[in-house]
């Protein structure tokens, strides 16, 4: 099953399914179709690991803004179409490090921190799309969106502390999402704040989980 935030290049059947199963489009369907005509080779983004039937929920995000927000769409495609060619968040980190982009230095630092904390790290969002497509997805206020995959013996607080120090030393702002297993993900900062309830994504819809439930999921991964 493809991970959340994986980028997929669709075959012709997948593209037809993309439009046939369109769930939402901003600012409207016509504009999104025009954007896709302008940028036909942009990959789709896996929104959830859990499939509905034989369909994988995916999104489209374009290097253009409409009414102050990024032009985008949500849909679903057959699993076999999405798995024709894909790039995982972890693979995108390697592309960013090796590609000599503006993200190479920051990603090397994040990789070193991840190794010390016994976690694996991936990248998603605008920076990931910029690395993979070479298009102008990022701007001066863009965050570096990371997804963290704990390994046995992971020290999540150590990694979070390192990220805070990294942000104090560089102009790069980081927004990190923690993989909780079972297809669920939560904001790293929110989880470490130990609130009574935490907004969790990755299921059919976002939902609130208790802090204890989140810790149980992490414990299963250790």
C-alpha cells in the first residue's frame, strides 16, 4: 500500500479516472482542468493510505495561486494506475540532497539529526513537488514539510529538540508530521505538547484521538 504523501505519475487510464472521480476543485473544475493542461506531467499526491474499494485517494496541487490560495483538486484513482510510477517521501529527500537544490543543505542536516534519533525522514508538500518537478512551488515563506517514521528505539523528543535548534540557526521553518502506524499521522508539535486530544489524519476523515491512544499506536511501532 502506498504511503501518504507519495507522489505518483498516472497512466492514461489513471488520468481518466482522476477526472471521472473528482471530489473537489479549487477554485473550480474548469480552472483546474486548464492548469492540468498547462502542467500535464505533475504527479498526484496520495492523501490516505487506506483505500476505499479499489481506489486510492489522491490530490493535485499546481504551482499557481487563485484568489490567494493554491490551485488544487481531490480525487481517487485505481490502485494499479497510482503504482505505475511513484516516488516516496523518503526517496524525495534523497533527490533533494543529491540534486544540488536550495534544500540540499537543510535536508542533509535533517538526515543527520534523524540518524541520531533513530527515525527515518521524508519530505512532502511544496518543497517535495519543487524537488521532483523543478517547478516554482516554493516562495520565501514556504515551510519544509517533513514526515517522520519512527524506528525501534526512536527518540522522538530528541528529534523534535534538534528541529527547534535547526530552525533557530537557519531561516528554514519546519512543519513535521509523525507517522503513528495503521495509516495515521499527527503533528509532531501537537503530540509532544501532550494535550488531552490530538487531531489525527490519514483515515477517511480527520479525527480526534486521546493522547493515550496516540501513545499506544507509537508503542506498537517500537
